C-alpha cells in the first residue's frame, strides 16, 4: 500500500510518502520550505529543501548555520523522495516562494504555502497545478476581501505625496516581499527618485538586487538630513512608524501597505492616515477560483478564515476541512 500523501502532525504538515515535513513549526530531520517568511521557514532542521532564492533568503535572515544542510531545488525539477516524486512550483507570493507538489500511487497533493494570483515584478507568477488534494492558505478567506488593482493603490500614494510636498510619506511594509514589491511598483509607475529605507529593510533589498530584481536608487533614511526628506517616500517595518525612527521624518503621512487595510477599523487602530490595499496573498475570489481550477476533490484549509472557505467548498460538493497549524504569524499580508 502506498503511504499517505499528507497528514497533520504536531510538528506540522507531513508527507509519509516522501518522508518530509512541509513548513514545519519546529525543527525536524527533513523540511521542505515554501518561502522565507519566519512563520514558514524556521531554523534548526537538519536538512532543508527549498528553491535557490529561498535558500539565499534563509541564510540572510537566519545565518549560514541555521540549517544542517540546504538542498536547493529549482521550480519545475522533479526529485524522487522516498516513495514519492516532489516538485516545487511558483507560488507568486514573494521571491523564491513555491508550492509543493507531491505525487505517489497515481495521486497528487499540492501544498500552496502563501500565494497570490496578481502580477508581481519581484517574483515568478503563480502556476496552477491540477491535483487531487489541495492544501490552501486562507489569510483573506472572507468575501469582504477583494483586493483592488495595485496600480490604483500606487497612484493613491503618489497623489498623497504630490498634495503635501512638505511632508514625507512613511509606509509600513514587511521586510521580505512587501518592501521590494512596493519599490518595484513605484518604479513601474515612473517614480525614479531615491526611495529611503529603514535600516531593517536594507539587507533584503540588496539581496533581491543581487538575485536579479532591480530596485533603482535606494537611500538610508537615517543618514539623510530631515529637511532633505520633505516629499520623500520612506519605507519601514510597521512597528518603526510608532517609534523614534519616524520622528526624524518631516510631518510624515503614515501609510501601510497590506490586505488588512481593507478593514477601516484596523487602519484606524494602527494610526494609518493613508491605507494602501496591497497584498501578497490571494483574495476571496482568487482563493475560490484556484480551488475550482485545481480540480481537487479534497481541500484542506489553513492560516486564516478557514470556516468561510470550508462552507464555500461544501456548497459545491468539495470535501474540505480545517488544518489548524500553530505559529502562522508573519505572512507578508
């Protein structure tokens, strides 16, 4: 009998057929990691399999000795592991992000990791993989979450800057993925001036550039005179917008780039003057469309609003259940 494709264990999602954990929540012997966010990629496992880009990101974030051995696997390449064949397929979430496709006994399971279906100049686009079992995230798994086109949100940012040239625009972004995407989208919109960075963002921006993602002229906000920051766009981790770092900026317009900015109350609670709905996760329409397009007869839902998506599956005759995995936090929003 062929071992099961997937099962849930205390350490996280496990494939008996392949003998590997996928995005384990604690160190294990063999981990397959979908991308470099800390709630999916945790140091300590004895062996790590991931895309080459995620391997570079993991080393940059956690140090060269954070994992016992690192095996890069390019998207599309097949690897025989145990009784299964394993492939990594682009997820479109951040640079190097991948879905994990496992095949054994004539069946295929796909673990999405975090994903989005929108175009992103900083990473490979999502690729659909037909499967029998689909494990999907549900960060924005409620019908209220329908993300607008990113071009409109970038235009909103640039309009706010033009209306108040004496102020800086300070945008809260995650260090991995969101910061680089926002920079690339600004460049695509024609903004070619220096973009000022909090020190916590510099290392990963430089890594993205080394891995072939151009970001244009970047500057250290802390090393720039306050007067010179009038009219500037500055990016920082969300927490930095409420600390001493932000006080260096001239009367900043506080912005945040996140799918959660759809919820006005959340923006108000965070003191956000300029909410930008820019998400690196699939919205409700993309989640439901992806489930249908995979052709999966069984769906496991994790990391978000599981109940709404499970109910939606039930109304369409798709067997679905919640897969409650501990420790899903960072995510890129």
